[in-house]
């Protein structure tokens, strides 16, 4: 049954999120896969992945799409990112703090920088993923069924130390099955963190 919010006179449908996947990492891990094809079949086309307490010493944090079970999409990531913070002498966004993604192998969530946590300075990110399900976008000449991703967070990383990190982009591959979050090279340096993937409906899907 749908949830409505009312002021006593007028009722409005409440677009509440549904937790689709959640868990935590407490020992050496390379990546976590999260399936969302079933969510998309139910009309959910917008997702938010919250990461808290991430420790990934010596490795970069990466996000990849999945085309099928255990099948990451390893090319076709485009966009840009920056990591600006503690020891950036320039104090502004430039080529030393930002870069592009041009047909890369993954979304570079930690801005191509590795974790340098000093044990306790952990990473925290909110990652937004849109993957339209409306037929006016996904079929015909538009063919817009692609994931678009944008993120913002903080993590203590190489070269910058405590950093303000953000980025955005798209993947041209088929990422219809889900996502993979983990180290950029799949090695098991991720040893702390929690994750929660929440699904939301687009307009027109209620």
C-alpha cells in the first residue's frame, strides 16, 4: 500500500526509499556486488549508495557496473572528479586536484588516490546512481538506459590527506544487473566499512 503525507486537507504520495542491499565489511575484502535489476523491474530507477567508515589502505575506491552475475563492465566510463583538501598548496581546483575519466575501467570514487587512513581517518561517501526505467527514455531512438553516477564524500588519501572529493560521469556499457563497489584492482585491502543501497522511483512510475 502506498504511503501518503497529509496536512489534514490535502494528501500527497510520499516517495520513500526502499533499502535494496546493505551490510558491512569487517575483514579483508576486494569488493561487494549489489544486484538492482529486480528493483528496476519493479519501477525503481534512482539509487543512493551510502558508504560509511571505509578503510582501504593503499588502494583506490572504485565503482563498476555489472552486466550479469559476477560480470563487471570494465570499460566505457566517462566523466570527471576532484580531490581537494588538507595539503593542496594551490587552494583551488586545477590539474593537480582534478582529472577526467575517458573510457576508463571504473568510476574513480576516491579520485584516483589511495587510502592513507592513519588507522582511524576513514572514508564516507554518498553515491547517486540513475538508471532510467521509463520507456520514453529507454526505448526507440533515445536508448537512454545507461547508468549515470555522481558522488560526494571525504576520505584521507595520498597527496591530499583529508580531502573533499566529488565526481560524476556515465558508463556506455550495459550495467543492467547491478553494481560492484571495492578496490580498484579487486585486491582485498578493504577491511572496514558499511554500505546501504536505497532505491527510489522516478516520476511516472507510481
